[in-house]
């Protein structure tokens, strides 16, 4: 009788443990399936930087390889290897514990953001080593399969893959003095996954130099294209440019396939803010491409491309939206009110940093008009956000209008002193030469012929009534 009771209790405990594990696995599977439904074109672009982020959490001298050949996508890094906790965390898709030996706090660790990498393929292979008590065990062609559409099947896959980790520890090949290299190889199967892989390659040339500049852990990136040619990006140096105005100005040198690229930035170290300036190595301004994010949190916040400025603001204290496509700024949501206030304060400090730099004239650039493309979004469905951006637009315009950066025939002047053209006059290109001849003949403080079109369009977007715009009637009256 006693043995029967003992047996029943053991069975009850076993069933309870199995039910508990099944419930736990169901939660992991359900969350994955929900997040997979959210994939879009931004997901594949974000995926690359989630991989880089995790790699940079594992070494202070991060080197990565992105390989698009053979109908696959592989990502290799030289960071610390897996341990049992980090590999199981990846399989269950939960954030691993922060590494107490890490020299800086990790940005992420195989958590929610890592799920976006599945847009490149719901199946991927891991080749690496697993460290356990100072011993290194080989991880070879370890398949992580997320292809199931039902939680029951996905839960079972998670359970089996988790058990495989324990099998590796128990029976895996021990390696002496291993090369610390980890490769994730994604196996796109659907046409959409293949499209996402192609899309993820598209903006790397623009983004990699910026990320090398603002992330002091990333040192080298190799990109192997679908066709095979390689692009190699190496951080050569990042040096402060000392000046009498005590502006935190930095000059970063990056080698791409033997050619040097220079990036200028300004930084507020105490507030972890760095602004990438649109200045190339011969001090000529350029426009950042439309597809490049304007806000960064170590890595691009894909979705902030239309933020409205020709500068890139990185702050390691930004509090992003859940899709990491921007930052919380202004809404009626109590849940994110503190985050919104923190982000607005960061933008205020970043603005002050930029205005201080522009007023200092520590760098003399050749075409400063490209600083002036200011057009914060003020016509969204969010009335509170519109009000915030209206105020931010006014603040920026009030600072820019007093800068002597408008190129006229009589030298650089403030925008408030200059005569602009109504954009309506610029619509028909064939009349431009005649219009400019008349404006130059009858009006003072006229912009140079090369810049009057751009300046007139930019200042019109400033949305400020105090500037002078000439129209047809004004010209006719002078004639």
C-alpha cells in the first residue's frame, strides 16, 4: 500500500513537471509566432544590426563577416563562445543573463530583437564552440528550426533543441585551443525570406561607416555580396579635433577597400550623445541618403529616415519604440510618459550641442546650405506629436536664421537678410535663367545662382513668415 502511494506521488510530480514545461514552452512558441507575423521590410534591415549588436556584446574588438553567397546568408563574429545558458536562451528566445565579465553593459542578448533575424530564414545553423568550466566543446551544424506554424509543433522543436544542448555537453567533441568564431547561417526557403535577405544588403555601404564611428567595440566588417565581390571596412582611428571653442569635435578614419573615408562628428560624452555631421574629408557638405535612419541607439533605428534633418543623432540613452523604428516623444499614453520626457530631454541636449558647433565656426565648410534642410514631421495623425515637432521646428529655425551660412553674391549672410524665390517660380526649369536675371537686376541680397533654388526650397520648408519670398507680382512691379 505504501509503495503504491509513493508511486502515485512520483507520477503526479512527473506529470506536473511535464505540464509546467509544456506551459513554459507554449509561451515561448506563442510569442515567436506572434512576432513572426509582424515581419516587414524594416525587419530585415534591423536584423543585421541585431546580429552585430549581439556580437559586440561579446568582445571589445569585434570583427564580423556578412556573407550573401550561395542562396544563404551567414554572419560570423569573433566574440566569446556560447555557454549552456546563452545557447538555451537563444533556443527559447529569451534574453540571456548579463555577463558579469562584460566590460560594458550589453545592449541585448538573443532577446526580442533577435527574433527579427528570423526574417532572413526560419531555419538557421550555428557553428561555434560551447564553453563549460574551461572546456570547449564543438558546436557543428546545430539546426535551429522555427518553421512550424503551430505552437504545438514549435514547442516540441524547442524542447528537442534544448535537449540537444545537454547532449552536446555530454557527448560533444572537445577542442583544444579553439578558434573563437561563431557563424549563424540562415537558410531562406520562401520567396519572401529571399527578398528580405536581398533587402538587408541594400544599405550596408551607408550604415557600416556610421556604426564603426559610434560603436567603439566594432573594428572591422567584411561584406561578401551575392555575386562574390567583397567590401572590407576597417576602423583606422578616431581622434578628437581640439579647438579653442572646446567643441567636442571628432574625426574618424575608416578604410574601405583601400580608400580612406572620413567622418566628422560632435559629441557630448557625459550624456552619451554623438551627432554625425554631413561633412566629407574635403569639408564639403553632402546629403545623407533618404533611406538612412536619422536616429541611432548604437545602431540605426530603422524607420526614423524621415525625421526631418540632415544630421544623424546617436544616443545610447534613447528609449526606443518596441519595433525600434523610432523613439517615444509625445502621446497621451501614461505607460510611456517617462520615456517620452527622457527622449525629449535628449533631443534638447543634442540640439544645443549642434547649435553650439554651428555657431563656433570651428570647421569652415564649402556649401553650408545642406545644414539647413529642416522639416520635422508636423502633419501626422498624432496631434500631440505634431505640436511637439512644431515647437522643435521653431527652435531649430530660430537658431539657423541667425547663422551666416546663406551664400549670396555679396558673401555669406543670415537668412533673415536674404531674398528668396517663391517655390512656384521654380517649377518650370526653362524660365529659371530669365527669372534669376530679373531678380538679380532689381533686388538686393540675392543668393548665388547656384544655390538660390535649394535655399528657397529649404527656407520655404522652415514654415516661418518672417522671410522674404519673391513672387511674379513682385518682379512685375519692379519691371
